[in-house]
């Protein structure tokens, strides 16, 4: 007897597949691995709903559209960096990573970037940031600093390739050619522009020596100018130690930076004009002020003279004027007497001075010194004459003594042909020939020179 199996849609005789059983946690882990791997960086567009601000600082809300919704969370570390604070009903563009929350079996979007979507949302974000910074006092007029009248060095944060920097430099060179301008190149539109503007403000502030910093760019739409509505830019302007001027867009364009800066200029060219006023205008203004001052002084002096004249013409002062004339006459007499006395004293002083000069001339040291020198010269001449005569007398005596001595000198005898003979053996003067034997050595002294000789023979006297 054969038994047939029941076929529930499979091939006849096929064996059923083996079951694979997963726990809820394992299934959730697999789902988490797939979602968090494939959706690491996503942009999601939607409307904010069910917004909740936790005490921990995290922000929870949902993003929805006509078809679906997804939960989202902004962690506290990322919430401080958001350019706007989300509210229910706001349309936003969120960037983040898809995460799974296993305890509830839900997936949610972990948001790092949140941007307003559409002009309505941008305007809402603008008003929200403006209101918040206004409450903090960043727009107060009391914290605004005056711009220097004639700065020596200015810094400019703007794009280095646009027409804005050319307009600024053209105006500055026309008004103040020797002004130092430092340009920090930065993007003024698009992603990353706000960070570069903040970096430029901080770099110029650290550099030092600047009198004013200008942040500028041309006109554009609300989206184009949004970098200047960033909170980071506003706080960098408020923290700048150097006075700042914001010149963004056209005259009808307003940004958050305009409210925070110390001065708002309608255009970049107007910012350059306000930074440096024309020298000619300043000179003309100073000249006008000087003329007004001189006219005011003349008017004041004329009024004062008129009041004094009116006061002196009053009859009350007539008697006083008479007494004043008597006093004036008395003063004139005293002055004349004083002048006569002074002339008399001056003549006496001159006489005394003349007598003193005469006495001084009599005891002048130069004259006494000259007289002494003359006396000394006379005495020196007499002494020189006496010494000369004494020397001459002694020279005469010396000549006579020398003549006598020459007559007695043996050299004089030798000069007449005589000679002196010495025995070289004994060294004695030979006066007698008898002691000498033939062959003895002798030395003969003549009047001029000496001779050495040998005795050959002796002759009797």
C-alpha cells in the first residue's frame, strides 16, 4: 500500500526547507547593520513636528511629508552648532546618519546639519536668530564703537576676485592714497563661507595695528547673503576688539551682521567713503569752523564794547569820571617826579661808574704786567752785558795762561825738533845712553807720532 504526501505548492515529493530562527535582538542587529551602513550621510527634506527639547540638551522631533514621517534627534554636541532653532511647522533640510534604536525597534535620523528650506523658512530663521541675539544685547547702541576719523590701517574681509574689493580700493586710493589696506581673502557665499569670514575676522584682530575692519560683499538673494546671517559670524563681529563695518548687499538688504557691526554701510563703496573722509572735505570744514569762530569772537567783542560804552555814558559815572581824571593827573605828576628822580639817580650812577673805571684803569693788571716785563727786560739786558764782559775777561786770562802753559809744555819742545826716548824693557825715560846696550829696544816719541827702534851702537858724550 503506497502513501502519498500532501503537496502545498511545492514539487511532488520535495522535502520541506529547514527553518532559520532569529531572535528579536539578532534581527534588530542585522537591520541596524544594513541601515547604518547604507545610510551614513543622507539629506532629508521635511517638515518639523512633535518637537521636544530634553533637559539633557538633546532635541527630538519628527520629519514628515504627505506620505510618511521619520523620527529625528539632534544630540547636544551638535545642537550648539545649528544655524537655526527648529520649530513645529518649519520646513527644513536635515543632514545626518540613519540610526536604529533597539529598545523600541525604531529607526531615527541623527542630525548634524539643519538648514531652512525655502524663503519662508529662511526668513523665519532670520527672525528667530535676530530676536535671540537682540535679547542678548548684541544689537544695543551702547556697545557700538565709533569709527576713527582718519584710520592709518584697515582690514577688509571679502572675496579677492569680485568687484567689491576693486570698488573699495578705488575709493580709498582716491581719498587717502597712503592708507594701508590688508585684505583677508574669504568666500562670501555658499558652504563654508561663514567659517572663512569668522576666520578672517579673528586673524585680522590677532594681527594688531588695525583701526577698523570692513566685512563686505555685493548684492544677491537671501540665500546668497545667508553666510552673513550665521550666528558664528554675528558673534565674531561682536567679539572683535577692532571697530567693524558691515557692507553687505545693496541699500535695501539687511543681514544679522548689519545689526551686530559697529556701523552698517549700505554698499561697499559707501563703507570705504565712511572709513576715510576726503581730506579736502575735512580742510573745508575746518576752514568754515575757523571763520565761524572768528565771526563769533568779533560779534562778542563788539557787543561787549557797546555795553561798556553805554555803561560809561550814564550820568552815575560822571562824578566818578571826574575823580578818576584827578587821580589820573596825580598819577601823571608822580610819574614825572619818578622819571626825574630816575634820571638823577642814573646820572649819579654813571658818575660813580666812571670813577670806578678810572680807578680800575689805574690798577689794571695788564698794564702792571707790561711795566714789570719792561723792567725785567732792562735788568736782563744789563745782566747779559755784565755776564758777557766777565766771560770776555776770563777768556783773555785763559788765553794768557794757555800761552804760558804752551811755552812750558814738552810738546812745544818736541815741536822744535826734540824727542823723548823710553826703554821698552824697563819702561823708563832714557836720559843717559850708558845703561843701554846694543840690541836694546827703545821707543821714540816725536812731536807728531812715535817710533820703535833697536840700539845698534853707543857713542860717548
